[in-house]
C-alpha cells in the first residue's frame, strides 16, 4: 500500500507517533527532574537490557527517589550460574544486579510472570501497586521503549490515583535496531489496545 493512498487518519496517526517517539528522552527526563519524591513510591524496572536498567534503577534508589524497586518478570532466561549451579531467570539476574549496586533485598519486589510483553508487565505491576498502596512509580526502561511503556501503563492504570513518571535509560549505538522496530510495535499497540479498548477487561 502506497503512502499516498493511505487514509488521512492513518497518516496523521503515524506522524504523531513518530514525533512522540523522537521526543521521549527529553520530555521524560524533565518529568523525572521535576517530580521529586512522593511517598509511597516505587521504582519499576521493565524487563530487557537488565544490566543498564537495573544500574539506572539503583542510582535512582540511592538518590532517594523511592524506597522500593519493583522488577517486572519478562519470563526470560539467562546463562549458567556457577554460583547457583543452574540457569538463572532474567528477573533473578536483575535482582542480583540491584544487590550489587546497593539495593537491599527487602527493598526489592518481584512481580509474578503473566506473559511476555509490555502490556503484561503493566498488568503485573498494577497488582503490586494496588497491594502496596503506591501512589507514584518511576518507570525505568530504555529510551526507545519509554513512550510505548508509559502509554501502556497510563492505559492500564486509568482511573487510579497513581502518578507514572518516565525515567528512561539512554540507549547505546548498538540498540539502533530496537529503535527501528519500536514504531511498528507502537502502531500495533495503538490499534490493538488504544481504539475503544476497555483496559478494565485486560
């Protein structure tokens, strides 16, 4: 299908999405700087790029942004651990990375695994937020994923008194392929979960 033959609505939506995706790091950083600390709050780490994301989350924790770090379980597996003599899950590896960086065990909360995907991360995090009574979460993910993550979390948390503050991790040059696939992913999320979909049914 040629671009000239697409509907004005679809073309307009694509332009809006591209503009928003390109603006995420700057706007999200401003939101984080302006947010300060609110109790009860938590830092939420989404799965993928665990080392970079947990390092960023630990820095936010040490800076006093929130007293808890919530790990979303993406269901991934990591390599063999000589220390534990088994293959660790990705979320276990994330927990170990946080401990190395000064986050105590009792400050780390692991979500249950539902399915792999940003939507299911948001639903699992919502369970923890409601159970713990958090009123603000700092959403830690890679910058190329930040827009879709925040969009999804806002949909899932709609109607709840929870502030969602984006705290993106700067991506590396080798992450460029992930940027390329993020636009079609966001388009799919918008079509599947954004057009008249009731988040309460998820």
